[in-house]
C-alpha cells in the first residue's frame, strides 16, 4: 500500500466542524487526521484593544468625555468644601 500525505489548511466551521477536501484520495479510503491549531489561533484576540473593540456598544454613564470630566471636577470641588 502506498502512503499518500498532503498538507492543507482549513477553518473551523460552525458547530466546531472541520471539512477537508482531498481530491487525490479515492472515496472510502481510510485516513488518519492530525489537527494542530496554528500559533495565531491560540488566543481569540491579538490585543486588549482588539478585545475591547469587540465588545458590544452599551449604555455609558456619560455620553462624552467632556461630560465625564465635568462630573469629576464637580466631585473634586465637593471634596474641598
């Protein structure tokens, strides 16, 4: 029996499934499959900023930075009294 080996890349499909197209192998051939995640796939996000940008937009306590800054100033002024 002649061994046939090839390397290919694919993406995990919905349902955590993997699909491999092997045009050089006849249907019904038994094969061994070794799956190794690429180094880039180790983490879902490349950086903290990427993670923060992935979060859904939600309600914020202040609409703008200036509004927040005014609030902090008012709080600091209240401490001085």
